[in-house]
């Protein structure tokens, strides 16, 4: 289960000097964009990251990154896919009764947290956009993904392939990424103007690579260490 530690409030009031007087500009109203992601066979795609990249004036006054938690539970990373805004710091608590050794060799973020239990001594800052593959040096089947994006407006599809994003009105380029995406996310790009009360929906169809890897400990040996 993904949990978040709140950072700066996204709608910090701005003080504007107008004709010698100060007026308060409150938080921008959040509009909703929904998306559907399906495979070429028409099946819903779970764990796809849908993200809206602001363009023009929508780039102004973006909220600060929040802290994010990726758990290790029952020898698995939870959640399997975590999108984060550039600059986000992530905590990797170990909820198991055994030690884990978290690492990544991905170009977007190379790091390791050597063998530990409980809470790690430091958070990991994800400061470059791109795909980060997580692993455990002790349990080879443990695998998860952090996808770092240059926007705070994103969501992950559920089992029905659906996602919802809240963002201020403005112009956006919406893209989709998935661990098995065939090609680059830029090829999925759609542009739209998010307007007050419009609640648009975008439908994406993506090609997926055929990749297999175990997600859990060997079933024949549940006590495997």
C-alpha cells in the first residue's frame, strides 16, 4: 500500500500587488481528467502511469514534491509501480522480519541501501526523470518500478485500466508509461486544454512487450530466505 508524507500545500496563497493594494490569490481549482489504458487486444492495463505535463502558463506555481513511501511486505515491494515528481524523496521501510538490500542500477537513479531491517537511515531522492527499476540483492524475485516525471499531476491505472488526475485548468501533454510499454512514452502523447467543469476522458491503446519475471517468493518454499 502506498502512503505519502505530505509536503508543501499545492495551493499556497500568492500575494499580488495591484495598484498599490495587496490581493490574495487562493489555490487554483482542481479539474479532473480521466483516462483509460488498454492493450492492443482490448484488455485493461493495470499499473500504467498516466501523467499530464503542463505547458505554457500551466507550468507556473507547481506544488513542491511530497515524500513517498514504498514498503517491503511479505518479500515484495508495495506498490509495484510508483510514479513520483522530480525531486521527490522516497522512504523504503522494511516491514518484514528479515533483512533486505534495496538497490537500482538504472541510469535515472543508481543507489543502494545495504542490508537493513525496520526503517532505513536515509531517504532516496529521485532527481532525474525516467524509469528506475528496483531490486533486492537478497531476494532476486523482488522487483518494482519508480517512474520519475516532470509533473506533479499523475495517476496509476487500476485493474480496470482506469486512472484519474486532478490538475488546474490549462494546457497539457498527456503521456502513458508502463513497465512493458513497447516504444517510448512520447509516442503515446495527446494534447488537451483542461477547462473548468469539462472533465475530459482520454482513451489510450498501447503495445506491450512480452516479458516474464516472478513477482513472489517460490511457492514451493514459502520460508525461503
